[in-house]
């Protein structure tokens, strides 16, 4: 067996490519003609000899080299490849052990943000900077305790932002999920279980009328609205089409084919991820005859511009998000029926009152398909069925406005 003195004084004889000094258990010190010294441990796999580098001498002394050899032997006994284990350790060593939460979070954010919509990316960064960085941003990930993170989340709750606290926890969870696979020590995701310590957030449902008789009253009120033509037309179209408010108020004349009774909403305008916006298909919305008539009636007024419903101050911008909402309040229905709530009203009554196939309804709502095959395989758009459905729905709303077909009697 080698001694420290032999290792220190070892040289490579002139004319030789290398000199090997054997210790025990397959460990040896290799000396180059230039004088560098490196430790190796002999390995055997599939009948072939290999070797595992254990470090340079004197940085790794004799005693440390023997310990490294013994660890490698243990890995082999456990069925683990010592060479691969060593490679993994080197990779881990390249990752700073004192990564701060802020550094990891910004690295994670940089990889995720390009795939998100601009609004989602902006909100995520804002919440990190406002609700997490001030409290745990400069703390090393391995040192942060679950109670520290909980305290930061509770500060968000203290200002009444229950939904935001839920959002911030979601961000923290994803940052920890991102960091853990490359962490230099084994550690659990400290966000686990914290949701149960927060005030439950159940989300908010948009106000929506689901009773046919009450919907009839709303339709009569809408038909009698005395406001300006632009807002009045947008208000009248809303229940017929039940598309997202943002899409309706930003409707462009170029998106409409009134002869074909179609509204084609570009993918970039849809509520989708950035990648889905870029690669997704446009959303096709069939128009009932009532909608076509309303659009033709406003065309002489706004048809020369880009937007069907331009703003009052500038025709280069669409009508404000508050326009239809304010009209509903003016009619006395603002607390019962939100602009977005028309989607829920239609979704419910189309099933309960008209017995329409839910898949056709979901397609018209532009909701992602949730069947077993997923969107990659099920690309059915139900265009023919949706034309029939949307006309039946518009006619039904008109009947409700006249007070008809509110109560359905089953045959005895």
C-alpha cells in the first residue's frame, strides 16, 4: 500500500508515457511526465476494464482517495454505476449551493414567460416582485423554511387579496418544482400543504341569469334601451352570440362575412397561451339572422373604420370594457347579469331548456376540449350543428322577450 511520502515524491521515469503507483482495492496514482498526479479506481463492466477518476493529488490526498474508492465500491454494490454517479456529482457541483429564491425564480420566469400571454407574464412577475422577493428573495433556497413562505403569503391575505395569495402560492410551488431536480441536497417541496393554511379561495362566478322568465325580462329591457346606437347594438348582440366581452367589443369588420353569416376571430385574439395564439386556428362563430340584421344596421355608421364598435373619443380604438356593463346597470340588471355572465346563461339554458348537445355548446364557447383523446386528435368544430343551435337560441331569446315558451309542460 502507498504512503503519503511515496505519493509526494512520485515521479514519471524519463521516456515513459505515465507511471502508475498501485495502492489497494483497484486504487492507483497516475503520474504524467509533466509531473501532474491523478487518482483512479479500476472498474470492470462487460468484461472490459475501465477507470473512475477520483481527483488530483495533492488536492485529494491519499486518505481522501481511499474514501472515494470505498464510496464508489458501495455504489457498485448497490447496483449503481460509479462512473455515472461521479458525473452527476460533478454536474451538481456546477450549480451554486446558495442559489437565492430570487435568482431561481427569475431563471424559471425567463424560461416560462415566452410561452405565456403578455398579461399572464406581467402579472406573474409583478406578484413575484411585490409579494415574495421582499421577504424571501435574498434567502438561499435550501435555507428557506415553510413557515417563512407562509408568513409572506399571509401578508398578502392581510390586505384582503385572497385570490392573489392563492396565485402567489402557485408561483412559489412552480419555482420549487423547477429548483428541486438540480438542488445539491435532498429536500421536499416546502409549498406542500401550505394551501390548507390559507383562507380558501373558491373563485368568483360572473353574475348570470339562469331563469327563463327573468331572462325574458332582461331581453325586453335590452330591446328598449335608449342609449347610443353603438352601445345599444353591442348590448343587443351580446346575448345572441355569448362570446367573450373582449372579443365582442374588439370585433372588426374585416372579421365578418355577413353574407355567409360568419364571424372569424383570429387566434391571436383568443384566450389562449402565447404558443396557442401563434399556432392555433381562428375561432369561427356562426351568426343568427338577428345578429346579421343588427350588424347591417350599424354598418353605415361604423363600416368605414376598423372596429364594429369604436369608442366615442377615438374611432381607432374599440368601445370601452365598461360600456355594456354600464348599460346593464342602467337597465337595473347590473347585479344580476354581468357582460361575461351571458356565457353562463347560454351554457345553462341551452342544455336545460333546449336540450342542446354540450359538445356543440362548448365548441361555440371556444372552450378547450376535455375528452380522453385531447385536442390533438379531436378537432371537430360542429359548424353545421352550431349554425342550427345559434339560430334556435336567438329565436328562443326572442320568444322569451315576448313572454312565450317560458314554462314547459310535459305531456302526460
